[in-house]
């Protein structure tokens, strides 16, 4: 493999590691799931998730910083970005694999 290929693969692994870190928190996954269907205000998310407002704010800021969620300022709602939608599709596919693995392990 050429030096350029190794560097490109390393860059992709770095991006993957960052996304895994962002997605490693259950509350962030719940936020992404809530925003999959429709945009929500902070209050709507707070009610749906039943978590501390500071915790919600911190998680939203992490998702915004990593370009998975965006805040619409005139309307004060949060929505998944196109990147967030791709990530959600990946999460759904990955969950399917995990379900198959869990089923296979259970049969052994």
C-alpha cells in the first residue's frame, strides 16, 4: 500500500474513532433518535428524554460541534443535519448486525 493510502486510511480511522466517541453515550443516541422524525425544541427534547437540562444542553453542544445536529435560530428548534441522518442510518444498520450477533451467541 502506498504511503498516501496509509495516511488516508489513518485519517478515516481517526474520523471513525471520533464518531464512536460521540455516539458512545446513550443520551446522545436518544437525542438523535428523537430528532430523526422531526425537529424539536429544547423543551420538547427535555420532556421526551426526561433528563437534567444541563445534561441535555451539554449533549446537544457535543452533537452540534460534531455536525450531527443543528439549531435553527429563528425557530429555536434542533434538527439532524445531513451528516446526522447518515449516522442514524448507519446506527440502524449496525443495530441489525448487533441483533444478529446477540442471537447467534444466544444459540451457542
